C-alpha cells in the first residue's frame, strides 16, 4: 500500500488558505478597523453649546439694533431679551463640560480635537458673557423694573382717578356725575391703605429715585385724607359742593409740586428700564 507524502498535505493546506484569502478579497469580508470615536461627550457639547450660543447671539443682536435705531418693545419682550444671555450661559454650561470631556478623550485616543476645542471656546464665551450680562445688566434692570411697577400700581391713585374730571378737577364736571365720583372715592379709600403699606415697604435700587419714592409716600397719606373729606362733602344731602371745591383746590396746591416731580422721575425711570429700547 502506497503512503501519501507529507508535502502533498502541506500543498493542499496552502491551496485552501489561498482560496480562502482570495474569496475574502473578492467579497470584501476582510475585517475593517474603525477609527476611535469621541462618543457621547462631543454630542453633549453640540446639543447644549449651540442652543446656548443662539440664545445669547439673538439677544445681543436685538441690543445692537436698538443702539443703532429706536425699537419699540413691550415689558414681556424686554424681559425675554434681558434673560436670553443668562439662559444661554446656563444652557452652555453642560455643553462646556461635554466639550472638555470630548477634548480629554480625544487626546487620550490620539484623534483630532479641533471640534471639541472649538466648542470649549464657544461655550466658555457664552457662559462668561451670560454671567457678566446677568450681573451688570439683567439683575439691575430687573430691580428697577420691579420698583417701577410698584410705583405705577400704588402711587398717585387719587390724582389718576380724578384725571377724567380735569386737571385740576372742575366742580361742574363732578356735579354732572356725583354717583360716579362717590364710587371712585370709595374704591380709592379701600385701596389706599394697601398703597401706603406697599410704598412704606419699598426700597429704591437707585438713590436717584429716592425723591420719587418719598413723594409717593407723602402723596398716599394726602390721598387718604382728601378721599375721606371729599366723601363726607359729596355724600351729604345736599352735597356741599363749595366745600368740595375748596378741598380739591387745597389738594391741588399741596400736591402740585410732588406730582410734577413724580412725572419727571417716573419718565426717567421708565426710560432707564427700557434703555436702549423704546416702550411699546
């Protein structure tokens, strides 16, 4: 019986390996080595970094346009513009952390870190800008806005209520609508103690407007006195119109200078709150 030579087996094994190699090259089934990936940190940086940048950029764009040309804006939109850089900075903070992690991972893996480094710079700029804007612009403006709204709601109530009857109020117009005048005085009488309490508890964020607050406090006390006196004179049967006219004249004399200063400082306060925009 003839034995098979060892080299023939080696030859067949070599042919089989060559055939398998050729088949793998033909079908493209050779394993492909993938490049290392930065993973989720870079996606975190993109997801949070870009929205933070766009929020801040939009607010800065509005402010820049308002400096170039007057833009009318209401209180709600002004609040959005003032808060956008701050919110953008808060949103950019997770993006900054993700960009730092992506940069660290990229250096350890030896891959390109251009994108994460760019995001680090962008997120840092948005964050620092938001902090500075919030501390130097948004927070002081919010304090002034709250102060202005309190003044608007609680100052010079009686003068505003009597404004439809003239400035100073004319007794002939009061005589034409006695029931309406009495209803206004009763409503003011109920609201004035709350006005006085709110004004006494209020503090001004800017010493410039301390005279405004002082005048509003003094005016509230005079409003309480004048409201009670006018009610007693107009509700009487018959109404004592002569006494009511004297009361109104005295009230006008006592409050004229205060009302003038309140109007002037109120206009300056409103302009500072809305600067560089125009109240719309």
